[in-house]
C-alpha cells in the first residue's frame, strides 16, 4: 500500500523555527497602527498579511500600546521584514506626516491598487 504524501504549503514551518520578538515603536506609530486596524477592520496580523508578511501556522503579532511595542511570534526572516515595515512607517511619521495623512496616503494607494509599502507595490500595466 502506498503512503499518501501530504502537500505542505510554503507557510508550513516547524514550531521550533518560530520565535518571539518585541519591536519598540513610538507613540505616533502606535496611533497609526491603531488607525490602520480600525480602517482595515482587522487584527494587526491580518493587516501585515495583507501587506506581504507571511504568517505560518501558529505565528501572530499584536500591538502592546502600554509598552509601545509590537510583539511578534514568527520566523526570523518574516519578523525582519515586519520590522522593516515598522521602520518605514516610523520614517514616514518622522517628517511632516501625521498618522491621519499617512492613512489617507495609503488609502489613496490602495484605491489605485497599490500596496502601502514600496517593496510590495504591484506593477502597473501601461495601456
């Protein structure tokens, strides 16, 4: 009798490769992430999934506003990408950008079928 081979998706990883990470954020970034979650009507994990971060089974992320950190349980590679996205948000907010302006900018990009993070932008087709 032949053994059935299970098809494992690319998001399947061993529990041992998942690690806990805490990334400090400032108050503006905290406020912005809360706005993103309210606007998107989703959890922080779902928000980052929609923006290209892979969350294998058992992984997650959450916002800890009391400590101003984003807690992540994921692989090293995925946590590093998420940290880069957080850095991009903080960089955007360090200038004249406010959380409300950044949300509007991202909403406008989403309306044009463009992801909110430059590395995740979808190619535009010329007609």
